[in-house]
C-alpha cells in the first residue's frame, strides 16, 4: 500500500512538472486604449523670506498666478539648509523645524491659504533680534489633490457621511484585516 501511494505521488508530481514546462502561448490582441488620465503635477516656486522684529517674525508670499489652488490642495514648504559646492548640491529641509536652545524651543513653521503662504517663527519665549532670519530661501510646493470622500468612479462629487456610505462607495475594493 505504501508503494502504491509513493508511485501515485511520483506519477502526479512528474505529470505536473512536465505539463507546467511548456512554452507560453501567443499573446492576445491589445485591448482598446483607456481614457487618458489627468496630467496634474505638483508645482514648485521659490522666494526669499526675512523673519525679523520689523515684520513680526512672519513673511507672506503670494502664490504665483499661474498656480491654481483649490480647497482640497495642499502646500508644503522647504528651507534651503545647505549648499555643497563641490557636488553642486542643494540640501532642502522640510518645514516645520524645531530648534532647542538655552531659552526654550523655537519653531520655524508655515501655513497657507488659497492665495498665499506664510512663513513664521514661534517660540515658547519672547523672541529677540538674534532669533530672526534674514533672506532665507524657501521653496513652496503646491500639490494638487481631491477629497477622497467626494470622488466617485464616475467622476461625480458626493459627500460620504456614514460608514455604510463609505462601504458602498468602496464596494469590492475593501479588505478587512483581522
């Protein structure tokens, strides 16, 4: 009986091995082209900012007119931290930046609206002239986005308000992790 099971196993293994080694069949015809997707890329712009007592340690920069900012879009800000001349490399650091000194904590941060970006200093102590920054290079990056709760597969916009509506929207694209 053991020999029969062994021979059966060997036979099935050989059969599977030999049938799976064949050549790949011909490639089928190419399907119709899909609808072209949007060509929306993040856009960057640079400006110099001065954060001194004379301007309340804040600097406002208008967003360039050629950049259209929508309610769902986001903005990021980076500060030029270093330049390595031998490699011709710029080192950018993402805001906010937190610095700790003997007087407390200093924060270089930003916020934005649909029309401008504000770079500012904030601290848990009274700022003075030595905390200011003069003529620092800032890179603003506009990232187009869309509220996921408003986007349907047929491109209509609806607000999802309940968990059941979210499940209905996601349909078969949701997997529960246990």
